[in-house]
């Protein structure tokens, strides 16, 4: 083994050790699993066979249920913290092995990812966000490798890509736009740049596995929940998110719009009414469901009406995204939102009793327990608000790298940002969870471009 190889191996072990040490330290400082009323209850309940139709069933029925075999709900936080640590290591690996960034700089960026507030907060919650993003970092790492080392593309990579695609989509339907983009980018890049038999075989395998694994997932979802889709309420969420852009004409294409809009309990124009339109009985979604009497049909109509409003007034959707972002700078509004996001409401009594009976754990006062990282969430409002601005700045700068992988990462960050702002009913910090990781990756790519001396020759293509 050469001195360079020995040094590289030492660096890897040092980074892994530092990440593990930080994660263990943070678990010692705050190791309690947290819950957000509504979503967390649904996911925990789904681990006991009551599968949801409008949220991920795989998170509860597969991930949480498997961890409950260890005899404690607390196992969820340990698994999510470990996977979050893996994401930090993957950042180091991409920067070191794919970009070629010097070890000390790649290490510094990976350790910054390890202490990023949003990641630390939400890996402690029984929510899909942390797990979905950890898997997304695996997919991004695999995709960058496909672009930079195409000679290694084969059936194994195609299968891994398809498995990660389905797993991520099943956890967070909001990631579908970026998942679709990654598929299209890989296919177009390889067909344009590497027109070889091996790459066409790889792309054929990728197509077959994607179609096959999605078909299997939809079939199983249909059997278990009655709806063959990644999110049977996607139309409802979209219509509520874009409610201020909705007019009667958008609904008139499918139903008499006045029968829905004229009976609303509050106006469509106020952007802060959007959560009410999604959940309240006199809101837009509830009125649409009552009028049609069929939830699946109502969801289809909602999706079509929302997309028609986008076609009719696309600038209105851009304006809504901006108004959602502006909410991050409203201190009073965000303090109220963050109190909810930090899990201060008690868990459903039936689930508290169920966990007590099966695992002898009491969750009745979980929402009252002191939490270091929950308090941090209330004090990083400026960080939350700054993340979108930093993302746009780095994404535009990333084009300067003039590499396919940097362009793909920049576009991925922008798509996730748009989903977090343009497809949300309100400012929700956890929707931004993946952006700091992408920003650090872009920072490393830019550093290697601006200062080539920071890039070391370690066999990178």
C-alpha cells in the first residue's frame, strides 16, 4: 500500500470516527424521540397495521415496525441519527472521491453537515423527512458516480437506483419532481455523451427496473390501502397550496365551481388561510369532497383544477412561493409555527396507551420534556429564512463549475426549494431539510473550481 493510499484510508477513518463521536454526543445531550401531532400519530399507528391512505405507509409498516422489534419506540431515533451520519460521510466521500477536494476541506464540510440544526432537530422526530433525505443522499451520490464514472454503470447500479427511487417516493411524495428530474438528467446525459453499447444496456436495465419496481409498489399499495399511487391526496394538497390562485373557472371545467367557492367559510385570497382550506370542514378541500361524494374523484378534480390555475396564471404560483418564503421572516408567525413544529402538543391517548401496553414506555408527557434541539429550532429562525437565499446563490454559482454533476446538484437544489415553497400551504422548516447538505456539496464543488490547488489527484475521473 502506498503512502497516499494509507493517508487516504486514515482520513476516511478519522472522518467516520468524528461523525460517530458527534452523533453519539448529540444523542447523549438530547436522545428523546419527538412527535408532531397528526403525522407522527399516523405513522406510529401504521406500525400497528392501521395503514394511512394519504401518507406514507412504508415508513410505519416497514421502517418503524422493524425497529419496534428491538422493544422500544426509542430505536427510531438511533436509526435515523445513524442514517443522518451516513449522509454526512457520503458528503465527504463525494467531495473527496468524485470532486477530488483536499481531505481537510472535505472533512470540514462533512462535519458542518453533521452539526446543521435542521438535520439535528428532525432526525429526532417520528417523521419521514429525515429518513427520506438520508436515502436521497444515497441516490445523489449514486447519480454523481453514474455521471463521473460511466464505465462502472451496470445492472447493479440500475437496480440500486430503482430501489432508492421507489423508497424515497414512498416516503415523501413531494420529492417526485426531483426524482423525475434525476432520471431524465441521467438518461439524456449518457445518451448524449456516451453512445456506447454498454451505456445503452445500462439505460435499458434502468428503464426496466424503474417500471418493474414502480409496478410492484403500486400493486402492493393497492392491495394494502386501496389506492395505487404514491400519495392519494396529492390533488388536495396541491389545490390547498395554490388556493389563492384558484378561481371559479378552474373548477368549472369539471363541476359547478360556484357550489364549492360560494360556500367557503373563509376567503381564498389570504395565503395564511391555505392550511384551513386543507383541513377545516368549511375549507376548499372539504367542500369539494362533500360536493362530489367520492374522495378519489375529488382528488383527481382537485389536481386538474390546480394545474389549470397554473396554466392560466403561472405568475400567481411564483407569487405564492415568494409569499410562503416571506413568511419565514415574520417573527411572530414563525414562532407560532415553530411551536407546533417542535412537538408541544400531546400524542393521541389511544397511541399512548398502546405503546404503554406493548413496550412499557410512557409517551404521555413526551411533549412536556425538555429538549435541547427543540429549543434550538425556536432560535434558528434566521437560519431557516436564509437557507433559500443561500441555495439560489450557490445554485447559480454552481453553473460556473461547468460540470454535469455540479449542474445536476444545482438543479436538484432549486427543484427541492421550489417544492418546499411552491407546493406548501405554509412555511415549514423541515421541508428545507435537504438544502443545507446540497449547499455544502455545491460549496465544495465551487471551492475546487475557484482554487484548483484545493483539488488533489486521488484517481478521480
